[in-house]
C-alpha cells in the first residue's frame, strides 16, 4: 500500500481497479462504469504512427563541449568559445525496419542529434555513413518503397531493392558501404556519425563557408560478424537498444569527437565534383578534419515514449550561423521532417518537453490540437503591434546569396558514380573484400531477373574490374560484354 491515491484521468479517486461495475453478481457490465470506458478507450489510443522510416531506435541525453572555438567560421553560439557546453539528445535508429524490428539488421544507422542551444534548438539529422543512396529528394519515396515490404506478399523484396539501385547508379558508393563490414555496427556506441550533407556556416561578419560534420566514436569502430548478427536478431532483437541503455546506466558514458571539414565558399565553383552531391565524400587531403568538440552521453531517458518516440528532429531546425546548402536532397528534407512531425506527433510537437527549446519560444503561433502550455496567455498575438510583443532581429537574417540560371528539372552535372565506390573497394583488405563480395552475392541471389543482376554487376565492374568480376562469379554470371569493352 502507498499513500498515493489512484485516480481517473480527471483526478477523481478510483474505488476499484480490479472489478468492473456489473448489474448484479453475474450481470453484464454497466455503461455507467465510465472509468472502465476511459481506461479501455485510452488504451486503444496508446500508439502514434511509427516513423515512416527510422521507426526502430533508442535515445540518450548528454552534453556537447567545444574544444576548439569555431567563431572564425560560424556565429552559432554552440560552436563559439572553447569550453562552451550545450545539452543535447541523440536518437540512434535503423532505417527500413518497423518499430519492433531487429537492431542487428544490415542497414544504415540513423544518428540524429538535437542541441538545446541558447539560441534555440539545432538538429543534425545524420547517419553513420558519410554519403547517401540518392541525391535528389524526388527519388526518396520510390527508394524507400523498395526498402519496405512488397504490397502483395508483405515480405522484403530483394528484386525491387536491386532493380532500383541498378537503375540509380549514384547509389553505388553507399551500397558498397552498406554491404561492407560497416553495414552492421557492433553497437551504436561503436559507430561514427555524419551530417552527410554539406551545410553553410556563416560568421559574425556575414562570411560563409561550406561545412561537413563528422562525429568520431571514441569507443573505436567495431562491427558485427554476420552470423552473430543473424543469431542476435533472433535471440535479442533489441541488442543495440539494450547495450546503450546498460552502458549509460553503469556509468560507462560513450563519447564522440565532433570534427568538421571546411570548404571556402568560392571552392564550390571549381571543385572537381559538385560538393553538394550527397553521394560523394570530400577528400580529407583537400579539406582536412578540424576538431570542434566532444559529445558525451550520460543520461538515459526516464520514459521511452515521451522522450524517444515523441522526439522530432529536422534538418531545418537551424540556429543563426548555420544554413542549408543547395544540396537537392537536403532541400527536400527541409520540408519532409517538420511535415512528418506535424502528422506523427501534432502541430504543437515543439511544445513537448523533449522538443521544447531551453530558451523561451516567443512567437504568435497559437492554438491547435493538444495545446497544453499557456498558449501565450493574454499577451499580444499578432505582429507588428503596439503592445511590446516579440520583434524580429535583422542581424539574424540569412546571409544573402546569389542565384542564377533557368528554372528546370535538372540532373546533377556529374555522372562519375564509380571512382569513389572503386576507391573504397581498393582500400579494403583481402578479407574485407571477400566479406563484401559474399554479402552482395548473398543479397543479390534472390533477385528474380538476371537483367537486374547484370545491370548491377556492370556498375560494380565500372567501379573496379575485380569487384564486378568477383560478384559476377559469385552469382554464376558473366560481366556484360558491353561494360568490359569500355
Ligand atoms: C527520419 C524523410 C534522407 C536521416 C525520417 C523521417 C522522414 C524522413 C519523413 C521520419 C521523421 C519523423 O517521423 O519524425 C527523408 C527524406 C529524405 C531523407 C524525404 C530525402 C530527401 C535522409 C538522409 C539522412 C536521413 C540523407 C541522413 C544523412 C534520417 C534520420 C531519421 C530520419 C536519422 C530519424 C530521425 C529520428 O531519430 O527521429 N526521414 N529522409 N534521412 N531520417 Fe530521413
């Protein structure tokens, strides 16, 4: 027995939480048992839609500390001043599986970080890979359809997966990473994170540079053996979720060093490929890593639903000093995430504790479903006004930038999808190549059309002749003559 009274959701004490009210000892249940009705009805509404991608995940709280002042590049306060500390929250995830799917499947890992800065929240919604499969947002829904379940069988469909990839050779670099040892991290603690896209940093003088984020795990990179991963998927599908929770619970706080690559603004016009193309990495010889700070995870959520399921991240959640680049994927994402949040959590998702900025959000957004704070009270609700409401701050306008050209549906100029994928293959040891080829052969075997396999073999061959030849051999096929002759 405790001193705390069990109450209804309207706060009235509950007399009996074990027996519903019936007409007589054996009689049917009475509709006047409104507590029972409320209990059953609320239970029916316990789920919100799962994320359309990245449904399965886990999260943790922590802090970020600047170790190298970035004020020469960005005025964003969270990166200014050595020693500056900012609270943050991270959510790790897999991409394609549903909420209950196994953590140890081969998939990119989501690496979504929310910084609660003194100038509002800043989200880096990245992955554990520096590149992505496609480079234009218009292809994303089609791509994800192939990663999800077949509309008839409700099974995963390898034919659709490889059909899409073979028709989208820009995916080759990311496919090669995914099929390598890095496709199944040992734990979330043992993987790097990347912002992947190019972003713009602007300093207090209004000067801009292009930037890419790298979170380097201080636990070291470790991956899982495929057989162990398959065994764990059956025996402990929540293996990564459990690992992170337990590590933090016992005080073994994981940390990452945040580094950036910085490209002078004008280099974007002359670099040897389009630096906004998210299927490519920038050479670290050209743009070396610069240390920025350190992120440490030191606190588990108290409540999974409130803090992890209701967390909403968006690449558009930006603070002064950080702006988007013209990357065509990033531009589409600027719409997709806030829209998903409004659908999945609600129009007032940013007022929930996990999403709410640590500074006051002062604006004239009012009302809407589940408005549970004071809703601005009686304060002025429009702008401009004569009653002292919050006003705009012109110093926080974006840095102006020039645009030119003819509006049209245009592809990226660059069609070399092969050099970076081939470089990756050539960097691997013989053992790593053998495992990569075996993973690809295993994944492509169930594809029902040889035409698709041959098209994809052609791409691997163009990246590296040995790479393509070994996959063709594994599948019992020949590299298409048209590719070999080129
Ligand atoms: C989650 C769309 C590309 C990383 C999501 C969600 C949507 C989405 C709708 C679910 C959001 C929610 O329900 O709260 C898109 C679109 C893309 C794209 C339209 C391309 C145009 C990418 C890329 C990355 C990425 C390139 C990484 C570099 C993530 C992560 C999450 C996510 C980490 C999970 C966020 C969380 O933990 O809540 N994406 N995505 N996505 N996406 Fe993307």
